C-alpha cells in the first residue's frame, strides 16, 4: 500500500487537534493551592477578589478520548512500514522509498495491549555496587527485579534496585573451612542422613540411597578407608541433613550445616581431568545447599558445572547396553543427568541466566519406570515425579526465552504469552492422576507433589506478571476518569491474563500457609520461601488494581510479609533479602495511596475517581483455600477464550517508540 506522507502528517495534526479539544480545564492553580472551589473564568472571581489576576492560570489535564479503531490501526500500520523501510535503508530519502508490495494485515490486538514485555527495555539492566569492580547484571526474570519494577511504577522514579547482600560471605566460609569440624556421633550422622535423603528423594535423584548408606557405615567404621570424593559427598549430605532438620539458626555456627558445607566445598575444589559420577553428585548436593543459603550465583556455577561434567562423560546420549551392561548403573546415570538438567534450569531461572545446554543437543531418554529384575527399586522411586519436573523445566525455559528474550520475534507479545500458557496447560493435563491436585485434595497431597504444583504456579506467574504490571499501569493512568473510560482502557485479554496471575498467586499463598500450619514448612528451604515472596508481590498488585478480593489480597500480602519476617528472624538468608523488598513495597504503596487520595481531594470530584474496592472492574473470582488447585486459573472462561483465539502475527511496536524510552534509565550508584 503506498504511503501518503501528507496523510500521516495530516492524521497526526488531526489527532493533536482532537486531543486538544478534549482537554478539560480544572481549577486554576491559585484556587488549587488554596483548596477552594474555582468558579471558572479568566481570571476567575476568586483571583479578582484577591488581586492576583496574573496568577490565575489553568493546568490542562490529558484525558482519555475515543477514536476510531480503524483510524488508529491505520496510523500504527503506516508507522510500522516507515520504520521497517528506515531500518532497511536509513540513507534513502522518504520520497524515494518504494511502496510496500503487500499490505500488512490489520492487527487483532487492542491498542491498549502491551506489544512487548513491559519489563524489558532497550538495554540490559546493570547495577553498579561498591562491593564489586564490575556492575551486576539484573535479570528481569528474577522475583526481586520484578518487585523493583513494581515500585518504580508506583513512584514514577527509577528507584535503585535493592542489592542482594544477605548470604554467607567468602571470608566466613573460608574461615569455617580452615577450622576443624568434628563429625557427629554415629546415631546423629544416621539421623542427618535420613533427613537429607528423605528431602532429596521427594523431588530429585542426587544419589543412590543404598550406596551412600554403605559409604556412611564404611566412614563410621574405618574413616581412613574413605577416599576424598566419598568423604566430600558424606560431608555435603550431613550439611543438607542439618539444614533441613533445623527450625532456626544455632548460636555456634549461626547457619545449620554451614561448617559441613565449607569443608565439602574446600575438598571439592580440585578439578577432575576425567570427571566421574561422584563429582556430579557432589556438585548437585553443594548446589542445593548454596541455594538454601541464598548464594544463588554459586548455585548456578555448581549446577552448570554438574551439567558440563555430564556432557564430558557423554550422559546427554543413551549409553549403549553393550558397553554398560549394569541396568542399575545405567539408570542411575540417566537420572543424574536429568537432575543436573533440572537444577541447571532452576538456578538459571532464579538468577535470570542462560542454561548450560540447549534441548536440541540432548538425545538421552527420560528415566525409566520399567522394573528390572534384581534392581534395587528403593534407589529409583518416584519416576513420574521426576519426569514431571523435567517436562516443567523444559516448558518453563521455553517460556522464559520467548517472553523475556531480547531476540527479534515475529509473534506479538500476547501471542507469545498465549503459546507459553498453552504449553503449561498441556503439561498440567498430561500429569498422572496420582500427582494431580483436585479440589478435594489440594492440601492433602505429599509435600513433593505440592512443591511440584508450586513450581507450576511460579511458571504461570512468570509468564503473566508482565501483563499484570501493564494492567496496573493502565489503572494508574486512568485515575480520575469515569469508570466506563477506565474499563475500556484494559482489553479482555489483559484482564484474563492478569486474573490468571492473581489466581496462581492466591493458590501458592494458600498452599504455603497450609504447609506452615501442618508443620511441614522448612525454615531454610529456598524454593518455598521464594514462592511465598513471589506470591506476596502479586497479591500486593492485586490489592491496587481492584476486584472483589482486593481487600483480602491486601491482608494476605501483609501476613505473607509477617511470615517472611519470622523466617528472617530464624536465620533464613533468602527471607532476609525478600523482607527488604517487602518493606520497600509497603512504603511505596503507602506513598502511592496517599498521593492518590490527595489528588482526588484537591483536583477532581470524589465521584469521578475509580473506587478503591474495584467497583469499576470485572469481578476477579477466587475459590476458597480449601478448593483451590493449580489448574483453576487455566479453566476460567475468559482465559480459555484467550488460549483458543488466533492472534495476528503482525507485531505492533507502539510501546517501543523511541519517545517512550527517553525517560527510562537505570541507576548508576548504590547507597550502601
């Protein structure tokens, strides 16, 4: 379609005239300062009586106006074509540019929908801190980064990100490694092993139970006969056992198991030229402990090391039966590979980093559930759980790359979110019945099954929370407009995605609170603490966007903060970090509400403001805590309609306009 430059210029001029005609003057600045009703006029009677006619000026309020959708889409389409041609040949004059051969199909996307991930900007986010010579990359997938984005939206300021400083430092670990660490008594050691193995076997396959039990007995009977790697493995298991069996920090070492972890890390420091399976197992054990003490980068390094050890050993291929005839060893190596895969994807997601190996380079089969005669089945339990975690890790990584990736995509942002949710829904539907969570057994399932569904909720939240933040931005921009105008700003697709995000957060919160009541919540477990903080952040946003449950969501956000404070006081390093973000969010929410109420009282009439209880919003329904399940967010009619719809492939990049990015920048200092 040929482009008429005069049409574009004329259209823009008419748009400006339309907007200017719709700007409605409010009270003059003098009356606004005195907080009196302005009678209007230029100058107004109040200013004439005060002999301050020169100060009688009127601000203009930019109101939302209705324009024809076809007219707006035409402008966007012509703008897109001009940009495409400009990128193709920036030196070519506009008048010399040939007409487009094919007209871009009209977009089915609402103009108010986000055309890209609202969390991503033109440049990566680096945070300079005094403790490092180089700035720290802040990934947008991280929960703490999203909390900062939320606060920046509330305050209209590029607030500095709160750096992560709550974790045992290098000096502390080095000092403990150089200090003698007495081994526990045989009874105590066996107790710690039972705790560690029960915790590990519920979700992963780190070691073979029969082998490590035999190794422990050998160490207790003849310590000198145990080699360095075996001793390192025993020490790492003792560290996890002490961590998971403790409810709070101890006076001697502060963090349970830290002394064992320090000694195991020191013994593991020597690189193996020919990796062995013991090296991989130790990497995974140390990775899990490092996560629990909030050393996320160390955990990422260890998980990546485990994957690369496996790659060198060729475990990403199926080992030939003719070269490895022992079915137990072959199955153990298979499960070790997939556990390393899961831990690599998990730690990469937490720190918003890339994974160590792409899926198209992996050719090994999933773990086998077929019993083999003579195989010790106790070493290979919960096959379906492990396979489910592998599938969820794959789907989550695909979603993160699509929704949070910076590469050019042919699909629109909402279409990428749609495909991610379709994959998550397919994963959920394919779960075996015994690890499904129906409405009657949501809280009666084993802890490992609850953990699996909490991971699913977190993936759902990651996929949809950029849209929820966009939804909050639209609410904020509509402040002062009529309810009908505010409602029209947010499309049904954005509403459906925002509600799905909130429902998943509510389910995570209810599940975690129930585990706390039942006494199964582990104080130092990183994952449950992370899920609690992630859900709390979403509940805080829900309390601001309005809805039938917004008041309860605000209360739940406050109580989630109290639970995190209890964990912080018990010594959880992850809770220490998250509490700092919770406190900052509470302060900024309080300031935001105060400013909002002040503007309502001084500028507009009370009946023109969106009600804080969400009276102008479609009702966001929520099941009670006893009836909630992970899949309920995906079965809502509005979201099902979105998942079935066929979105246009045309990319509307209105929000990527350079003008939109001029005011967005990142801090260059820290306050520590």
